[in-house]
C-alpha cells in the first residue's frame, strides 16, 4: 500500500518521540527520517519502527497494519470532530473525520470496540 502524506507525518512524529525518549540518537533519527522521506510504500516504512518498542499509550498493533485512510489511535488535544463520516472500503468500519488546528484531516473509528 502506498505511503500517504499523513502516514509519513505520523512516522516522523513517532520517530521524533522515540528520539526524545532516548531510544535512538539524533544521528539515527536523521537517518531514519531521510529513509522515510524516500519511502514509497507502508511496507518500506515498517523497518523504521520494527526494532523500537511501542511508546506509552501506543497500541501494540503498529500504526501501519490493519488500518486504512491513516486511522489514528485517538484524537490529539487540538483535534476537533466534524460531522463527516464514511465507511472505510477495506475494513468496513465507520470512520469519523477530525481536523487539527492547521486544517489537517485525521480519521478515527466512530464505533470503537
């Protein structure tokens, strides 16, 4: 599956959080960000996080598996829900669109288990 801009941004965010937690050095962060910038598919991006443990509050299921449309684990503090919903064609789940302060769109399962 192609790596979307939202996937890439989430990847940069996760790598930065791992660097802030001391799990990778700044040099390693720069190397991984460069690889992420060149990655074309989600599969290419998986190697960048496979050797790192989940961050606190992060699902055990990696962000790139079992999801479509860049589904997030949960809303960030600055995200606001919209009335827009759609059925994910791959998972068949109803997704709700949330927007952040910069106009970025994020997708959350509207009926989590």
